[in-house]
C-alpha cells in the first residue's frame, strides 16, 4: 500500500512539473536547443526530419483530415461566426408585421401622387395612422385637432424619422382635392399625408390594423359614417405597435411617437416634452367639468389665452345665453344645418372647421360650463 501511494504521489508531482509546458503549448523540437544535448547547438539531421514530417502532415491534412480549429493568441478556441443570412431569417420570423402581414395597396395622396402602403408609407418607419372623413360632424375634427398638437410638438422630425398618415373611410366623397382642402383648414404642412383609395381595400386595411368594428352602422343620416376613432402608432422595423385614444393628451401621444417607438439606447436624445417634475402641471381642484374640458375642448379652445383652431372662450358665458350654449354644445351639427347666424359667422372666421358633436349629456354640459365660468373668474381676477 505504501509503495502504491508513493508511486501515485510521484506521478502527480511529475505532471505538476510538466504543467507549464502543457499550458503554454511548448515542446522541444529540432529547431530548438536539444534538451538531451545540454548545449545551444541544433542537430541538422533532426531539423531535416522534423521539416519533412511537418510537410507530410500538411499534405495529409489538406486531403484527409479536418482543419484544426482557429485559436486566439491566448490559446482559446475562436468561435465560428454565425451565418448572416440565417440571422436575418430569424429576425424576419420574429417581426411578423412585415410585408407578409401588411398589404401593399395603392393609395393616392392629397397631392395626387400614387403610393404603396407597405413599400412607400410604412416600411422601416415610425408612423401614426388614423382614419377620418372630411364631412364628419362628430369626433374626426377633434381627432385631427389633437394630432395637430402632436404634429407641432414633434416639429421638423415629422417627415424625417416620423411619418403621419390620415386615411379617409369615405373615398367616394374625399377626393385628393377635398383632402388637400381639409389639410389646409388645419394649417398642416409637410410630413403628414392624407390618403384615399378603394373602399374595399381601406376596409381590409382597417381590419389588419385592428381598427374595424363589424357591428357599427355606417349608414347614418346626413352621410355620417360610424367608425373606430382610435389611432395606431408603430415602428414597422421593430414590430412594435400600439393603439391609442385621441382623447389622450398630446404630450403623451407625442412622447410615445417621438421617443418610445425609437431605439431605447437613444432614449433622452428624442425627448419631446420635459420629464422634470417642476415642469409638470399640478393636480388641484379636480372636477368632472375640468376633465371633460381638458380631454374634449382644450385641443381647439383656450380660456383667456387667445384663439386656436376655435375661438377663445373667455367671456363666452356672458356673451351667450345659457340655453344657446347648452344646445350648441349638445348638437352643433343641427345648428350648423339650421344655419344659425352666430355660428355661420364664426365658422367663416375659423376656416369652416366644424364643432364636433361630442355626445355630451346635459349633466356633462353643465359641468363644463361651470368649469369655464371658474376659469373666466380666475383670468378676470388676474387682469386686475
């Protein structure tokens, strides 16, 4: 037993002594000083034999054996690079929202230019898409006005790294010329395109975008069309898509479109609005009237800050009677149809943009009017 242990220890010691040579890959060859000779001279015969052996190994390896793995200077085996074509294929499978999902329908812009939906409008782009029609008496004017705010907040990025599209659901009436006039009403410039096309293809696209509701009545009086009012924002290249409401604040929408849908590593470079709490509007004296005003009225009106898309509402509760105001808020489309003289004059001054029927009930209207009176009083007090 003692001899066995001694032999084991001797073998381990020999391995440990040889470890440096094994680790560094060093070995005594004929081209190096001979360890047996104990001198610095080289044995020519040994060198010739080694060279011949090396040459034979190279020839044999080229025809019968597998090439040795490449090694880095530190001796580690180098990884074989992945096939780029396979990587692209995997990426394509991950992004299901490519040309295999979106149709490439032909549309016509407000300028009369023919474009393809996938190839020209959304491929590799960050986009917003909504559906409107220009004779809408309900939510479309508000939705467009909300997106006008987003458009101005994004500035010159629209048309460069962000693209906005509004597609009509009423192509029979919304010709390119009509869409161009509608765009002009809202003072919209480059980068935001209005589109028309074939009705069946527009409906199919609405289905693809999740913006088609099958049980809506699309044959309402006065040529009105009931349709989904949501908008879709997305980055086609990354496959990120989201559906949003036009009632959200423009700052939220512009941040999603201008920051969140872009490369996360660039976050901060694409800041649209301030993220500092000191710049945030405080929440005080919440009321339902304030909420309705902020989400429905503020897009077009101010109270004491001047005209916008619509008139400044400061003093409106003194200029107009309660009954007139309540009816105007409840059913503006009917009063326009009746050609109310006050409204006809007002529309001429504001690009004939229709006040939308927001379907507010009398309780909602009372709360909005109460909020307007509160702000009117605050503005009046501040002017003294």
